[in-house]
């Protein structure tokens, strides 16, 4: 067996060993998750300790499972993307495989309700990725100063590192989902090295959508200067653009020396100028760091940002990364508006995905999408053990933080309340097609 095939086989064996059943034991279903729900679709996932072809029975009640989703092939990592549902309807379901039924728990409660449209005219769809950590070699490494609390998780094939296949799958997924543009909310790289930026450029070369990047703490200037700007061909790390009547403001929230969260005078001046110059233009603000989270938020600078949101009613939402988790903090402004402060999971580790936004004149729909490829499923299973096995609680978070409908306090002008425009359907996600040969790199954290 060649060295390459041995590495791939080793990865598969390491993942399967944790699932293998004892001889003669009944098949066990584990890790069942209600991953995502949309207007007319739902995604479920689970594992089994032996290969089997699973199924999902579902219907309007547990006493009436009148529809069945069936897998075509046997597997140990299972995924069901069920389409054609009705919006705003509650469904019950059960997961079955090998004659066994998955147990119900908080992550897979046996029921869900599809989302409703916010109302008004559909305008456009865009996607976000964050925390790609290109060049990283260890995921989930936890340190307290010099003390290593957990050694993290690695992938044994340096020719196909986890950051490569996970990010490629996310990029492809966002494009295939019908996004019209993509915002990457920081931490493109692990160490802000030239070869990592080059790997990013190679990975996104020929990508069919416009991409707008933010700086993350892992992308701060180093000994070789500000490679985030120079290698991406940017004049500034604070930028803005308009699309379909909505203003996108991209902020640099990184202290250039320490990487700590910080809204510099330059960033605040830029933001104030952008908000004052377009008071009637609906606006989305993007930055790498979360706003008012004690451990990793903006700290005292959060109050400066929130004060500006209070003063500028055109701000619809603030979208962040950095925490690697799904979370929504509904900020109530001084005049009674609700502005969601949104955090989304990393693309390079559990729960492994990207986020899609359907923007309407009266609100938006956010849906998290788990990236899919053969290696993605194994890596998702492995990194599910991050944070001492608490990754589902910490990173996946509650369903309502991943998938929800937000209605604006004031509709966006220019569209009717009842228009024929509809969002494109959520497609089946094909395996990743992007490829890039890169060696192993050093590890990184948040």
C-alpha cells in the first residue's frame, strides 16, 4: 500500500474505531442532529457503528409518518437532506437504520417547524464564511497560557489537509446554494503567512461569485508587513459596497499588534462616515469579532458601536465570526428596534459549514448549511469531540441561532408586499470539486 493510501486508510480507521460495534452487539445509532431547517427543507445527520442504509420517516405528527426519505447506500456517516416541505409547518420525524430507531434528545428532538418568509419581495441571496484558518494543522487546541488543556485534533493526510477540503466544500456549497456574493468574515489564514494567503488565492481562483474579505485576528500584520492588504490587493481593511439597494459595511476589528478586538479611531471614523453618508440606505455591518460577548467580544468598544446603531436606524444587523459558534444576541435599540448581533460557526471544523441569507424587503432568512464531502463527514465526526466533547453545545448551539427569520422594523423601500419573485430552491450539495496540494502547517486557535 502506498504512503498516501495508508494515510487515508489511517484517517478512516481512526474515525471508524470510535463507532465500531462489539461482535454480536446490536447496531447503535449515535450523534443524531437536527442540523438545519429552511422554508421548505430540513437537514438531519447521524452516525452508526456499522454500515447501514438509513431512513427518515416524517409527517405532520408522530402518529402519521406518511413520508419516507431513504438513503441509497450503506454508510456509517449519514445525512438526510429532505426537500419539498411546506413553510411554517411543524413536522415529526424518526431516524432509523439497521432495524434500530435513534433516541430523541435536545439535538434531535423528533420534531421541527419549517421557517416562514419575512414578507415582502425577495431581493437577493448572499453567503458568509468565517474562520477558514488556512494552513492550520491542529483544530480544537485549548491552552491556558503555556498549559495545554487539550491537544486538539489532526488529520493524517498532509496532501489533503482538513482546512483544504472543508473550506473548498463550503465555497462550493455557497455557490451551489444560489448565493450571489460571498462575505468572508475574517481569519482567512492561521498565521498570516505569505504561503497561506497564496493558498487562499489558489483556492478561490476562478470562483464564480464576488468575494469580500474582512480581516480576522489571525490575519494581522506580521514581520513581512500587512500581507492581508498586499496579497489580496486591497487599499484598506475597512470597505463598503452596495448591492440591490443594501449597503454592506466591512470593518477591521483587530488590533494590529496583539490581534485583540478593537475598533480603532480609523475604523470608527470610517463607519461614522459610511452611516452618515447614506442615512436612508438599509445597512448590514460585518466584523470579525462578536459585539458584546464577555470572553471574546469588543469589550468597551462594543458600547461605541451600539451607540452608533442607536443613532442610525438604517442598520439592520451585525454579522460576526471569531467565536466558531452559532449565536444570536437581539440588541434592543434606544428607539425600540431589534438589531440581531449574529455569530456563525467556522467552516473548518465542527459543525463545519457556511451560512446563507435570503434578503426580502421586510426581513431576511438565515440558514446554516453543513458542508458535505466524504472527508468532511469524517472530520465533522472527529472534531465533534472538541471542548471535551461539548462542541455540540458550545459550537452548534440552538437551532434558532442557526436558522431563523428576522423581520425588519421598517421595510426596505422599492419592493412590493406581494411579488412573484421567489428565492432559488436549496439544491442538493455535491461533493467538493476544488483541489489544492498543500503541506502541513502549525496550529492556531480562535
